[in-house]
C-alpha cells in the first residue's frame, strides 16, 4: 500500500509541469485504480472467508489438546498433531493464542473458550516449553 501511495505521489510530482486537465485525469485514474484495488481485495477476502465458513469441516467442533508433547487438534474427520519443536512461536494476543507453524499456517485458539485456570495453566506450560528451549527447536 505504501508503494502505491509513493508511486502516486511521484507521478503527481512529474505531472506538475503538465496542463491541469491532464494532471486531473492522471490523478483521477490513479484514485479509481487505488480504491478499485482496495475494494476488489476486500471482496476477494470476504468471498474466501464465506466459503471457508460454509465448508463442512467448519460446522463441526474441534477438540484441542495441548500438553508437553505439543498441540493436537482433532475432529470428526481429521486429526493433526504438531510437536513444540515444529512450532515457530506461540503469541498471546488480547483475544486469542496464535500457534505459528509456518508463514501460512497458524492455529488460532480464541481465549474466550478457556476458563481462567485453563489460561493460567496454558501460560505456565508455554513458559516451560520456552525455558527448556523446545519451542521452535526443530525449525530452521
């Protein structure tokens, strides 16, 4: 986005010597292109998220098991296990925990589904895994 803004400003600076009518057309088309890009990106994101919500697996509950060996997710039709060594990082945000496995694979656990004692136990477990140097140890 910064690149597009910078390119627009550079083009406008070049256009300063042109007649006002041409500059108006150039700036107008740039703005249409920029807002069109933003709008189409938002539309594509909405459609992908809507398709993901309609998928059959999204309608079924998922069981999370987090222990000394790592993270395990399971449901009616799948079972996934990831050891602490293969997780790049665990990040606690305001409303969720992110378990980062790769740049395009993150497992997100909403904090609202955990009781207070579960949250505390999970924080202790994650701190222990970090202290032992196991978290991300198998990642290059």
